[in-house]
């Protein structure tokens, strides 16, 4: 490990894991949610500020079709989910972004909508991209039922019995979103409109509030349909089962480029997490209550891993390895010579895991360790946002720029881009949906419209030119003659400060798995139960185990990491 430059206000003695370790695709693709993942920070805020969730409209027919409104009321403002559920033929139900119809569509409205707003949105929200939206709409989303589980839960409740917990565990949600759009997309309100609002200042808070409210709607919807179809035997969904159900999500390549195009922001996310880990590893002694908490979390974590079932062979093997790793950790901390009785116990435990166990087990432990010390970790959530973007410093000399590449981008210079496999892929934007795609350079058309995401290759090309450029030439002069290098020069200069902002791998090579990028971003969101369906898309679960609206006031409202199925009553 090496010392990493600290942001303002950080304790100077902390030693953070270096970018060359944590910003590699394999480790990124092994990430888990933490205390400062964005869903956790949202729920903590709602708990801390005593938010209320009010269902102000619920006009659904006996099949669950119609409109509903849920208003989330904070100390200063309210935000309302306007939901529309419509009939959908089974052959139209798909997770693909090319779909044109969904079981439900949603808008997060800024404030409380009037009747005329709801009428306007009723004709537009179900059309999604094809609709017209205004600045009063902050987020646009759509979702499909998980028909297998939705129908089963509905039939069970209508018959007066609770659904079997094992069946709930197989899926974990009643509805699955296929897109959650914000930040001005398709005409909804821009990020600038809400960036200075404390409750939405953190990353993706409006989008995740939307998902939380969608969960409220789906739970109400299934009970409504079940009651309408019962013959007087209906029972509501038992509370622990209800809390166990989250919201599913199908995520493809749409979010992957974000990790490349926002290096300053990604640095803040990673730096906050690494600072949190460093703080915990620096703790001198493990108090008995912290050890007890860790043991309890290990028990929960093992059950969570046992319930995490996937068909993907790669992920299944990783889960098995992590289960084995957690068992080893339990053995280590349960003996008289436990590392937890040593000085800096959590650092010692982390070092043992790093030396002996898999990368995914290491990242699993990181999440567990951060859970132990909210008093050290939670304040870092205020450092997660970045509204600015670095500009080019044209006063830097060619020699200084070359030196910066040699110091911070040595990894990119070591890639052999003359080998065909090193440029096997290219990223581009589809014409029909304006969504990112991942193509094969040697068998697919479109490489002439490649997105500038091959950072390693572009840095190497720049470096080769700089080695034959006269040092007397100013950077401003050079970029006037070679504007194609502006984007990478900006990154190199920004990386001197935002050290975690660069993925230190080849993103167009034959071994690149976009799935790693998806999981990394989704882990920062707070997702769980990653269920890859290919190298290009995955299903995950949001808000599983999160408190229900009437539980936000409870003292344990933040205790829902690594959710597990409830005990049958």
C-alpha cells in the first residue's frame, strides 16, 4: 500500500488503498453496497428528518390498472410519484430498452400534482421516451411485473394464506424497473434545478426516491388486486415478508460509460469509501459491542450469501468462494488468538483476508467493516457529490504532461495495442434508443463512430506523440494542432488531484467485461443480489429489507444491509 493524497479535512495519517489496486476491473466487478451507498444515505435522511409517505390517490380497478399518487414529504419540500398501471400482453413484457410498453410507468413530480397535472401525465408517462415532459417532472421510469411471483403472491393473499418465504426468496421483488431517467433526459428537470436542495444534493437521490416509492406502489397494488379477487378470505401481506420484497432492476450498458465520463465524481465516491475503510482499519481496539455486532453481521451475511442464487456460472463460483471465505473469517475471529484482540484489530483482519481469500471476499469484508462504525463513516456521505468539471491547464509544459503520464498512467503504456485483441471492442451509441452499445471491431460496423472511452489507448497515442514533440512547444499550441487529444489531456491533469477517477484497465480489450462496470456503479447505488444474464446486462434488487414507510421512524431503520428472508410464522 502507498499513501494517497488526502482531500481537505481528511486525517493526514490515514493510509488508503491505492488506485492501482481498487480501480481494476476485477475488483470493481466484486463490489458490494456499503453504509454510504446512495440508497442507505437516502433512507437515513428520511429517518433523521422524519419524512412521511402519503398515498394521496389510488384509483385502480380490480385488475390493478389505473393511477396512483404517493407523496414523500420532507421538512421543506414534497415530491410525488405519479404511477400509471396499464394492461400488457405477455409477449410485450421485456427488460430490453427497445420495449415500447410496460406494466407500469412512473414520474417523480416536483411537489404535489394537481388534477390537471395527473391528466397531462396520464397521456405522456406511459409513452416514456415518446412523451413530452416539463421541468416539474424530475424522474421518468417504467417497470414490469415479475409475473411468476406477482401472481403467486396475489393468489396466496386472496386465498387467505401468506406466500411461502422460499418462493419470495427466489425472486425478491414483485416488479422490476427497466429504466430510471433523470437529469434532463427526455425533457424532465435538469440536475441544476435540484442540486442545491439538501435532500437531493447527494448522487441520484431523486432517482432512488422514485424507486423507493415504486416499491410502495407495487406492495399496495398486489394487495389491492388480491383483495378484489378474493371471496372474503383476503389477508394483507405479513409485515416481515413485505419488508423483504424490494424492487428489481434490469441494467444494461446504458450506465457503463458514466464511470468513464465523470472522473471527478467517481473519485469522490471511491475516495469516500476508501477513507471510510482506512478510518476503521485505524481503530486501535475492538470494543466488545463491536465484536458482537461483527459476529451478528457474519451470521446474517452467511444467510444472505446462501439465499443469493444465480444461473451465471462465473457469479455462482464467486458466491461459493465468498461463502467459503466468510466461513474462514468466522473461524479466525472465534479462536483465542483472534486478530480482534490485537492492536488495530480490523486492519489485521483485513490484511489476513487480503493475503488469503478472494477479491470478492475482500470487498465483502470492506462492507461489513464499514457497517460497524457509523460514527466514523456516515459523515463521509456529504463528500459524494461534485458539480464541477476540470478544465485544461494550458500553462502546463509538454515535459510536465509527459511526466504526469509516466507517473500516473504507466499501466496504460504497458498495454500492447498492436495486438488485435487489445482493441477487440468499441463503444458506440445506438441510433434508435441513443443508448451505449459494445461492439466487436472486427465483425460489426460502427467503429468509425466510436465513443472516446478507450482511455488507455488514447493516453498511449498521446504519449507517443509527446515523445517526439519539442518541449519548447506550449501545450496550448500543441492542442490547437491536435484537438483530438483535448479530452485525454483534461483527464491526465485531473487525475493528478482526482486519483481514483480513472479505471486502470483496457476498456476495449478482448477480456473487458462491461458487467464489471455495471456492478461497480450499482454497488454505489446500494444494489444487492447481482444476477448477471450475460456479460452485458444484469438483474439486481433495490431496497430489499429497507424499512417500509411507517417504519422510517424506527431506531433500526438503517439496519438492512445484506437482507435475509424472514423466519416463517
